[in-house]
């Protein structure tokens, strides 16, 4: 669910109204974003939440604990931290169509296909395990130390 517009406008057809028999009718509509045509709704198959960068030992331990679950990852994009949890939205049907398209949440409307996971990596750094998180934090700490030393020299 990262910066995607399937939720906004990409679906070629969706179910939103009942026909005379009371069955959900399949409505056609021209996708306003052709970039989403044929995509298996990748953006509806993970949950992304913006988080604060962990700073204290307790925050780091907590995030490491989340990363013990194989459905959870952490990624950083433009210096913003996120958790990403794999799982499918309950409103996505077997044809990868949103069944509540006309009343989908605001967050679903604000996604942006050029940035989405279908078109390449949607992150600058991906951390999948507690060890990767520790290594990343240790690496950025030593980078900061080196930068401070260099500044002091000049
Ligand atoms: S992942 Fe991207 S291309 Fe696929 S449906 Fe979502 S916005 Fe469209
Ligand atoms: S409500 Fe669910 S299925 Fe519909 S667009 Fe949002 S994430 Fe996708």
C-alpha cells in the first residue's frame, strides 16, 4: 500500500451497485490511471505505517521485536521510516478489485502510481530482520561519528 492509485482510480471495473436482482453489478469504468491496468493490486496487499525513527534502546528493541515476524519489514524512504506488513485488505476481491471503491478510505485515494511498488523499489533502505536493523543503526552511528570528526578537522 505504498503510494498507489489503484485505490484512487486505476481499477478498470469495480463492484459498487446492486442490480435489479439484488446482485452486486459489475460496473465498467475507464481507468483514469492506465499505469494501473493489469496490476494484481500490489498496493492493497501490504499495510504501510509511518513511524518515528527509533532512538532509545527501548524503541529499538520494540522495533526489533516487530521484525521477528516474517510478515513485517521496515523501510526508509526520503528519511522517513515505515513499517510494512504483508496481508491483503479484506475489501479486495478475488479479481483484485476493490469492493468498496466508491467509499474507500482517504488513504487509499492519495496513492500515486509513479512511485508505487509496481514500478521499482519504493524504498531507499529495506530492513527485514532485527539483525539488519541493528547493523543499519550501527552503520549510521559510525557514519555520524566520522562526519563529526571531519568537521572538527576543518
Ligand atoms: S501497485 Fe501501483 S500500479 Fe498496482 S494497483 Fe497499486 S497503484 Fe496501481
Ligand atoms: S479499501 Fe482495500 S481494496 Fe479498496 S483500495 Fe483500499 S486497500 Fe485496496
